[in-house]
């Protein structure tokens, strides 16, 4: 498999990814805003609007936000449900979760979230225990994507929703060249400026390039057993929102 532009053994990738997020955890949210000019917030808003979590009901509504890092997607979901949804933020990296836990103390509905350290490829949750599974900019980092999708399918209830936000491939003539040179010339130096090291951000850029096209990734979602698999391009295909159902 790949780690950035290097070819690495699949069993080695996770350790390398963990080192990246261990290193950037404290500055992660700031870097997201700087590198995307804040646009990642709009993409996350779009994902949560698509999910449209219920604002009330007779049964609990449980969402697993996988690779949830510092918890910003979970916070949006809970807020959109006006405190009705219960979010579990799950991430393999304790440093990212610690930042998230600290931030959650000042959420509007802090009682609606819990943080669990686990690998997306091997979840510590019962079958059919969630109404929705969300993952934003996380699946790209998981070494065995098919396993993570199979686990997503397993923990979802029937009628459950899968939403994946991930970088895509810019294919607009002209804009693709601008995006490429921004990625190479601005992102790694900006990473060095803010976190002291360009390497994690070089990984980021290369991992985006290595990720399957939206069509290929949609096929993987279908292979995991999901139905009604669709994707929507966001901001000139910089990112894509993938939606599917467990039926
Ligand atoms: N969802 C957040 C967001 O959109 O800002 C964080 C995304 S961050 C780019 C990727 C996250 O994936 C990191 O927090 C990392 O620790 C996590 N991650 C990487 N591999 C993972 C795995 N195998 N299982 C669970 N989380 C993983």
C-alpha cells in the first residue's frame, strides 16, 4: 500500500499514520482552517445537512463518527439534532481524542458525546448498534479500507446510513493545475510554519492523490453490502460526499 508517495507494507502504514496525527493533534483544527480557507467547515455542514439527524423521537438516535479526531463532526450532528442524537467519536489516535474531549467540555450538549479509542478495521461495538456511521477525511488513512467498510456495515442497524466525506480528484481544466501547485507549494511549507514539520503535510497531499476516484470508492462501498450508493462533488471536486444505506 502507500504512505504518501512511498510504497509500504500494509502492516506498516497504520504506525506511520499514527505518528502523523500524534505530531499534529494540538494544531490540527487550526491547520484545517488554514489549509482549506475554512471550507472544510462547509463540507462538514453539508454532510450533517444530508444526514439530517432527528430532533426528537421515541428511540435513541446513535451516530458513530469514525476517525472523528477532535470531534467537530460529532458536535455538528448533536447540535443539528438539538441535543437529541448521541454521538460516539471513535479514533485510533489517543492524542486526537484528548483534544476532542477537552473541546467537548464547552459544547452546547456535552452529555451527548463519548470518546472511544479503536481501529476502524476492528470495532468494539455490537452488530446493528448505530443509526448512522459518519467518517470525514478519515477513510483515506485506514490501511484496509474494505475491512473498515465491512465493520461500518456490521455496526449499522438495518435502515442505517453511511456518510463518507473524503477528498476527490479535481478535474476542472485550469483549476486542476492551480490545485496541484497549491498542494505542492503551499500546504507542506504552511505545515512547517504552523507545526514545525512539513512531512505530515507532504503525506496529506500524497495520500489525497493516491485515494481511489469517487467512482472506484463507490464500488467499494457497494462491495461492502451497502445499497443506494451515490456521491456528490463538493467545491469543484476537491472533496466528495458519499452516501449509502444498509438495507
Ligand atoms: N474527522 C476529523 C476531521 O474531519 O477533521 C479528523 C480527520 S483526520 C484527517 C484523520 C483521522 O483518522 C485522524 O484523527 C486519525 O487518527 C484517524 N485514523 C487513522 N487511521 C485510523 C483507523 N484505522 N481507525 C480509526 N481512526 C483512524
